[in-house]
C-alpha cells in the first residue's frame, strides 16, 4: 500500500472476503450490511434447495441463500464459524451463508486480473475478475448480478 | 355485520365530521406548502406537464377537502385556482409570472381562510373576491391585463398579502349582518371619470354580484360618480373588485339603509368621528383625502356607517392594528397540541424495536424458568414485571398505527348528503366492514382516493330521480362502501347502482384526446382509460367532479401503496371500483397450527371449526382426491404436509386434526398435526425481500423470534377446485 498515490487511491476497491470450502471469494464491502451467526431459518416450501428459507432480521423477513449449495460445495456443515452475510442490494435484503469470513481487503487495479473463460457453475457475467494476492487467489463476485439472476429464484419471474 | 347508515341519520353525522377537521387542516396545509414550493420552482419557459399536473392536484385536493367539510370560501377560491391551472395543464394558456403571483397570493389567502376556520372564526378570513376576479380574468385569457388594472392590482396587493389579521374591522360587522345590502358608492377625485363607468360592467359580468345604477338625486361633481348598489358582497370585496378600474383611494362606500347593523363602535368608526366633523363642512366628494393619509374620512352626519375607503400604503398599518389585537385571543382557541405528525418510518422503527424487545423478553423468560424461585425471587419478580411492561408497550405501539376503517367511512355520510342535495339526487349510503382495521398510514393515504371515488359515484354514477324512475329503478340510489380482508389484502369497494360507464363514450373521448385506442379493446382495458390524467367524460365541469383529475389521483395514490384499482361496470346497472391494498402492516387474528416441526398461521377469520378426524370419515374419489363428510356436507381435504412438503422425522405421527376453512364462498378441510393456539400476528410482507410464495399470503414473527408463514386460504380453496 506504500506506493499507492492519490490517483490509485481513488480506484481502490474494498472487498469483504469469505471462504466457501477451499475457495476464497470477495464481494464489494459497500453491499454488505452486517455479518451474523447462522440460525436455522424457516423453510419455504417448493423453493430451490439453496434457498434455506427466511429469517427474522429485527422485524424484517430476509431470505437466506446457502452459497455452498449454490456453488456445489462438497460439504455444507453448520458450525460455530458458519456465518450469514447480510447484503443490501437494490433495497432488497438477502442473507448468504458462507463457511467463514476472512477479512476486508483493499485492491488496487494492478492487483486485479480478468477472469479467463472457464466452465463454471457461476455465471461468468457475475465474476468481475480475479484478485491476485501473492499466493492467494480471490474470486471477485458481482454479488448484485449473481443474486438477481433468474435462476436464483429470489425475484418473482414475470 | 353490515351496518347501514342512512344519511338522514341526523346530527350524529354532523358531529362526527368535526373530528376530521384537524386532519383536513393538516393535509390542506401540506398541500398548500407543496403547491407553493412547486410554483416557486416552476420554470415558466420549460414548465412540463408533470409539474403543472402536480400543482393542479394540490389545488384539487384542497378544494375537494374544503368542499367536503363545507368551507365554501376556500373551496370557491381553490376552484378558481384549479380552473386556471387546468387551462395551463391543457396548454390552453401559457404560464406567466402574473399567474404565478396570483396563485401564490391565492395560496396565502387559502391558508389564512383555513386558519380562520380552524380557530372557529368563520367569515373573518381575508377577502377573496379580488383574487377570484383576477384569476377569472387570467382564465379568460386577458393577458396582459390592461395597464390600469395592473397598476391598481399592485396597489391592492399589500392588502391581499397581509394575513388574515388584516381583515377590515368593518367587515367583521358586515359578515354578522349578512344578507342583501343597499349601498351608495362614490368615486371621487377621478382624473378620468369615465373609468368609474366601467364599474357598471363589472356588475354585469360577474354573476351574483348584485345590481348597480347611477345615483340620481343630488348634485355630482365633475370628477366624481355616484352609484347605488345592491349586493351581498362585503365592502372589502367590492373595493377589491373596483380596484380593477379605480384605485381604492378614490372610492367611498356608504350604507344607505341600515346603519345600525353595521355599527362597530370600536376601531376606525371611533376615529372617524373626528374628521367627520370637518368633512361635514366640505361638500361630499371633494378632495378632502388629500394630505390626510390615514385619517379616515366620512360623509354627511353618519360617521358610524361611513366606511373608509382609502387605503394608502401607510394607512394599512393603522387599519390592521385593531384586528391584529384580536388574533392572540383567537390563538388561545386553536387546538394545536392535540396531535403531532410523526414520520411513519419512525413509528415503524419503534414497532420493530419493540418487536425485538418482546422477543428478547420471551427468551429471558424461557431461560429463567429453570431457576429456583426461592433463591432468585427478586430476579423472577423483575422478569414478571418486564413481561407485563413489554406487553403493554407493544400494545400501545401497535395501536399507534392501527385504526378501524370506520374513521374513514364516517367522513362520507355528511359529504354525500351535501353533495346529493347540491346535485338534486337521492342517495342512500351503506357501509360494510367498518371494523376492519387498517394501518394508519394506509388510512391517511386511502382517504383522498376514496373521497374521489365516492364523489364520482354520486356525481357521475347515480342518476337524477326522474332518470332513475324512467329507467325502472327505485328513485333513491345506493352507494355502498365496504372493506374486508381478502386473500392477504384489504379490499375496499365503492359500489353504486347508477348508470355505469359507457364504453362508447370513453372510447370517443379517448380518441379526442389522441390516445391510442381501438374498438377491439376489452372492457377492462377501456375502463383503465379513465385513469389517464385529465380524462373525463362528464359534459359539464362542476366543482364536484368532471375535470378528470380524480381518477388520475386515485390511481397514483393507490399505486404508491402497492395497491391496485379494478373497475367493473355495466351500463345502466352501476359500477364497482375495487381498491386492493396489500397488508403491509395489518394486524390479523391468527390461529397457529403445527405440521411436522413447522408452524403455520391460519387467518382466524377464515377458520370455521376444527375437530379430531375419525378414520372412517375420509373417502377418496377418482385420482385420490380426498373428501370428508362434515355434517352431511362433503368437503375436499388438503393435507398441508403434502402442499408444503413438510419433512417427517417422526413417521409415527400423522396429521389427524381437521380445520375447516372458508374462503371465496367455499369450504375446504385442512389436515394438520396440532393446534397451537390463537394470537394476534403482525403481517409481514414476504415479497419485499423475497418473492411471492404459492399458498402463502405473508409471514409473521412468532414469540420466539422465528418466522412463520401465513397461509393464503383463498389460494388453498382455489387449489382444491382444480
């Protein structure tokens, strides 16, 4: 961060990073409202399996998306580290379940790489790029796009 | 449940209305403020339709409310404003600065008039005749007004601008006397006496102003004119009117018939006696005003009845002071502190916080159960108090928002009575479901649209008694207003048995207005056309309706509540407008039922009965559809376990309790595991963050903080039919 001058400081983006299985993801910190421990949600009938249900967030009914099921992780266990990231997207509030939250990281454009064309469960539109941090690789997600995808079933298909 | 109100129910209805005055005054004040803001920010060159429509709607809302409550002076003034704005909106006139000026002044006057009504000083507001006539002149397209008129209008302005307190004291006396007045009007010291002759035309042009004829007896100076006037208008109004042609300094009005009626011992009348003696020596009408500004002149030997007509700038101060002294007295009577208006979001936040508190309290109560009462007696007592206090708090907070529909409904009998009388129609007003509780925020917002709908029904829907008899209908028409919870919404219906809407008329009108329509449109689509701004099929624009603003506002207001408006109409038989609003924060009596490990809420209103099922009671038909016989009636059975795919961990347990529910006029039986209890639940919207879930109308938060889904009984019943 020493060499960041004012110009690149303006382009500095901060990402909240979290783990899903062995992969590390980053999402725009400004979309994150809060981070909570996992509590069993109320199941909603006929919803896709990765929608765990709805919880009460101080009087607001918030749907909970299990990212590990969405991204086909091998095991999705609920332990003390399992957390729910509450996102505020376009006036909608959505919670996502992840294995653990790592930290908040500032990335300058030089640290960002374009994502190569790869076959993935994640819609390639929803990947902003890859963050390169010495030996770690961050998958930067456009969480807003990902959550408003039709197959997320969060928004009624009209 | 239906309660019938005949509007002839007498003084009860009149009395009830007053409880809404405060709401109206607040709303009107807000509307006037909003209008002022919009007028000030209006760019005359590039004024777009949206802005003009917005200003127009403000005026329209104030007018509608004022007419409803019988504040005819406000209604009249705003009606004129509305006429002008309507022309602007339709691009028949181009907005200019003088229009904005007059509209701003009118807004000030309306506010002052409302303040008078609010403090109960009827008839003491500022005179509006000048404004009314100026607006009329603008509406008639007199732009720019003749130079003389501009000059005098400007001279007259300080009077109009001054607040209600500046009311001429003499006028107070006049309003007390009322009725037809016989006046002598002198125009003196005129540079061009012919100016005064134009006043005669005023009386010809303005209907209802009165009669004017030249005064015949006595000699008249060369630079003066004397007229005899019969009118009901106040002197102040007349002066304002005359100001078009003759400035106020040159006008003297004198009562010819009943001086004692006007006698106001205080104020200028007292001062008048002094100069009056001097004046008596001078022949009437000969320049004794000159050099004596503020010295109230008088004629002949009747100073009490002589009204000072001079109003130079500096005398305005002297003149307003006596009535200004009265204002503090009026201030004492204003019921200002009775309510406060708070942002709904603050109340919402309060409700959410209290909800959290209740949940925390429930958790504490649960955890403390294991404690030994002997050891922790104090703690447990404290927790019991906490329990009671939180419950009381929750109830009070909830009650802030919920009010029964009767608050809205009881506004209407009086309004309809007046309206029907004005239109020469006979109308019965019936209300149903007044006990339906509705969120305060919704009630406030639904009142205006409902007022429009009810007025529309009376004005356009119900025919005149002759027409009704002619059509073979009873002479008296019926307007029904009903409210009910239905399928997770509140449905408010305005029904009338009037003439309905004419498809052809609407299509024709739509083509006139250049809307894209075709004859192939379905009825429902045609009815939707009436929601276009400025659309009206009424032949005559009345102050009741017909400007086509109503439905546009109705639609907009209801859409802003995420509601919908549906119209059903059959020509000759009446129409029905249904307003469907979501239950954003309606409280509902719910019955909680358990299925597997899950809890669902049934609206108690749709639960008929519940009982233990007997194994032989269920029979199957065809492809496995189940029926159960309940007291000689076969009803379809819905297993909630299957509908909601509830996982079963305990395979021994089965759903063996039946709950009979009724919705949309038919009954079905739901199979559940257990009945958990009844409670009031706050309906939360699932769709705000998630999506519509089949068979679920919403969600609620249980005492332990968990979310439970509320079943949409309407959808479940419909499901059984397919």
